[in-house]
C-alpha cells in the first residue's frame, strides 16, 4: 500500500477523502460551571413563553421548563444581555452595544444585533411588533434609542427626540409605554414616561414626581405601574394622569410584572414588594439578600432573577423558594494534592476527588480560611484569628491554635518546613489596634516558631531549594524561610507566585506586564501577558502554568509565551488548582469552574515522504500511561498495541513504519 492510499484510508475513518484535520480541541478552552448551579453570573431579565422560562444576563442564558430545574445554555463571549421577551413564537433578548438575539426554544440563538454605541435595556412584544429601548451615543450627545421589528430579524430605528435613558418598555391597552429618566439635568434624575401607538411615534407624558429614576413598567387590570429609585411608584389608569406612591421597598426597584391579580416588583437587597392595585404595597421575603433585577410570570408561577445567578420562584408571590443549588459563600483559596482538592471559605471547607462534586467538611472554626499548603502528606490551612487547620486526607480536619491575635494569609512548604506569613494585631484600647508583620515556621504544622520578622510578606512559594516571597512590588528570596533578601522591585503589585519546570513565575496587577519570571528566584525578567486584566493566582501542573484573574485564564508551557483561553463568561477568578486531570478555578459569586479533562489522548497524523511510514502526534496528560493501537477493519477484536508508554511530555510522536504494508489502517489511543 502506498502512502497516498494510507492517508486517504486514515482520513476516511474520520470524514472521508480530502478531509483536513481541524485543530485539536484544547481542554482549557472549554470550562464547565460546577457551583453555584445553574451558573453564577448576574441575571438581569426573564421571560416566559412556549412553555419555557428564559433568563438572560452577563454572559448568561438559562432556561427552565418548570421553574424548578434550570439549565445554563452556551453563550458567545462578551454577551451582556439586559432583557428578554417572548412574542409570536419567538424569544428576543437585547443588551449592550445593540446586541439582539432571537430563539424559538431558548437554547439555540441567532444574532440579529443592530450595532450601536450604548445599550438596549428592555424589550417587549405587542400588536404584532417587538419594541426594544435603551440609549445610544449619536456622535455628539447621548440620545434615547428605540428599535422596532415585526419578525425579530430586521430592525428599524424610530426617531425619538429625547436625551433620556429609556430603561423599560411594556405594552398595554393598545399602546407601548417606556419608563426611564433624564440625567442631563444636574443634579437629579428626572423620571420620564413616553407612549406610542405603534412603537415609532412617541409622546412624553407628564409625571408628578420628577426626582424618580424609573427602571421598570408593567400593565395589569387596567392600570399602568412604573417603579424606580427609593422604592418610588407611579400609577395611572388612563396613561395621562400619573400619581406617586411609595412601595416601602428597601431600595431601588428595577423590575416589575403583573400576574395572577398582583403586581410584583423587585430590587435591591433581595427586595420584593407586591400590590393588587399599584397603590398599597406589601414587602415579601425573597430568601435572598442579592439584588434582584428581573421578574416574570408564566405557567402560574412568578420567577425573579438577580446578581450571582440568583433565581427564585413562587406560585403566589408571597412564599418564595430558591432555585439555585450548591454552596453560596465566599471561596477564598483552593489546593489539590494526593488526588483531592480542597476549597477554603469563611469557616467552611469543601473537598472533591473529581473537581465536579463537592462535599462540605467540618472546619472547627467560624473564621476565614485564607489559603493552604501541602507537605509531608499533610494539608495545612491558615487564616484569621490564629486559624491553623491540619488534615491528612483533606476531609477530616483538626485545629491548631497559634493565638487569636495572629492573622495568617499565605503559607508554603519546602525543605521540611512550613512557612506562614501574616500580621499580629495588638489592641491599644477598645477603639484602636496596632499591627506588626508576622512570620511563623513549623516542621509539622503543630509547633510554630515566631521568627520576629519586620517584613510584610503577601505570598510565599518554594522551589529548587529556594523560598520566594512577594511583598507588594518587591520579590524576596530565602534559603531557609527565615532570612530574606530583596531581589527586585517589579514596580507593580504582585498577587501570586509559583514554581514549575525549573522556573519561578509571579503574576499581579499592572496595566503593562503583570508577569515576571526567574530561574533561580534571584534574577527576574518581565514577560508580556497579552492582557491588561488583574491576575490573581497561578499554578503549575501537567506541564503548564495556568493563571486566573479578573475574567481571564492564561496558560503557558514555558512561562514566556502566554495564551488567553476562551471563556464564555467573565467571572472574577482568584484561585486555581489541578485535580482529576482537570484544572479547577474559583472566584467571586461562589464560582467553581472546571476545564475539560486532559486524560483522553488526541491524535493527529501525517504521511512521511518516500513511503517511510505514518507519523502520529499523541497529545495527552503528563504521567498517564497510554496505548497506541492500530486496526485494519475497526472490529473490536482486531485492535493491537503498537506503542505502550507513560507520557512524559505534552505531545509524543510515534512513527508507524509498517503502515505501508496495510491496505488501510486505523489508529486510536487508550488509557490504560
């Protein structure tokens, strides 16, 4: 068999003759939400239609057929949606920069964006027309923006002579109504309401309470109700004469709907207020303190959404149940060792062997757990008020008291020694305290020695016989963890440092080059990161450095050349570790994200010139044992081992020098 037919046969196994191999999938380009569920990003708007609830927000679309079980849908990067509506069998979602998406089922979306500098804030359907409103910059000034469409695909901009911010739109009693505010008249926001019979011609209505920034409007039972700042409410039965009321809400109201005989408005601090007439209002307990932004009614159910992916539902608008699952707590740090990952929070520990399912563990403290180290088969967690926790397995923990006045925030292990840094708080009187730098060492995490340092160290690591510490923009090194020498000043705040592949890498907060590297902890070189984002943590595993930061994940094999990974959402991440062949990142909003697995091997192949054979490139997890197998007919009993090896590098090359003797040959890599 000549090489030409071999190539055709090899490619035929995938897609037929002439097929060109696509780029191999990279596990770091595909991340999965693990906590909280369905996802942690802010949700702003929600609607019901076609037997489906759809909620949208900051790089987020979630759906539910029953208001109980919610599923996160895939969104394009940099999708910030502000509102969603349903009409004529179609969901329409709108957002920042004129984004408009349409969908029949809430799962698959089509881009219909109009493109504008500004934001579309609300959308509704009425009289066969979709109307979306917001604000756009017209070249010399900000102005109200209104677009209309009869099919959701083609949009026309209406001519509205106003500089107001159109924030909400609804349809009722044969007319469209917009609620918003004019912020061009300093120092107050002037609430404004516009009406239109067709979505194109608009007339401003008189409102009785000028200092009310309106952000929501609804129609029900013959009444229009608009809500906004300070819990203010405007009502009208004829859309001409408006009356002011106060709802008693704890703050700003940002959304309202009508259903089952009641108006339901939502806003700050988990605020929910209800009314049957828009005049007299009752506060309800939402079971959340998060700001709520959107509310909808459908299938005999009210659904509210808000920040951190908050979702709650109620059949009567009085008793509310959370539809989020998972842990809702500030996640401070993550570590992985010995096949288990541990996350620390405020008095809370979580552990997982797979990075997907997490179990609460008793910490024995109510104090904040700042970070971890692992050494000599022992996990050590440290934190505020003298918190030092020990565990042999990451599941059962015991506390070691080092004094409530000692607050620790970084720890590492190296050369038989745990080294932890923080500060000591000395109370001068009931209203004031003094603070002093603290550096503790211990060979076993039980007995700790105060070294009496005068250095304020923020992060520690160990590698190649050297301890490295960060102190603001300074980098220090030590051979024993006690005596330190300043090596360089990076001129920006450094947030984290690690060691791997013969290299120290430190990351931080800068508008230029927030990554510096060193082979020895003494001589440091600035590297280009390709991002201006704050970088908060770094780890080394599976032959690569992985950095997380404010909405970014970077990776590098050598610490010099960095790739910005693809994220469908932009959480603020501040911790990362490697467990069960995956990277796991934690961040704000109790976010836990997990990458695809590095365990499955990926194959690429090409024919060598001169019938020299077939060359295969195998990409897999470092340290994992693989078998490259071949078959001439794909039958289950015809696969034979061609090459058995333990992967020592990200990619391994194998040449099948016998390929040309077969009419066709197929390949696969399996583990073990």
